[in-house]
């Protein structure tokens, strides 16, 4: 019976953590649909946080690749005074990247709803 209580408490804790993280992300980063993203990304810093092999397979025209795995080391490449538009494959990694940037003082953060897999605009393939 103790094992059952432990598992139940663990599941509740994981769900609570997930909800709190989701609410925090909604507060710090704007989630834009494709149309909204298209309207603003040319005036912003467009960052693809996917890994290099994903980026080379296809990326939004004009995007710079700063993988989430290298993000903390390469954040200096992103200007804090300009809007930052982030995207990844599905939206999870770009949300985590936005949290990292927010903690370092970046305020104008947006990411693409649904990520690159929902993008229907122009792409570049290496």
C-alpha cells in the first residue's frame, strides 16, 4: 500500500510540475500562429533551436541555427534589444530556450505554434 501512495504522489508531483511550467511559459513567451509569425519574423532575430542535422534538412528562410544543446554558450549571439522569434520541430525546445533567455533579461520573446512541422512557408534546404 505504501508503494501505491508513493506512485500516486509522484504522478501528482509530475503533473503539477508540468502545469506550472506550461503556465510560466505562457507568461514569458508569446505563442504565435503561422500568420502572426510571418508578419513579424523579418523584423526580429529568427532562431532555430533544433540540432544542426535537423536545420540542414530544412529551415525557415533567414533563420540562424543555435541548437538548444549549445544555447547557454551561444546566447551572446542574440541581441537583447531586438525581438527574438524562436522555433523548433514541435514547440517544446523553443519554449525551453525562451525560458533561458527570459532568465537572462530578454523580454520580447515569441515562438511558432506547432513548430517547424506546421510551417507551410518558404524553406531552405542545405
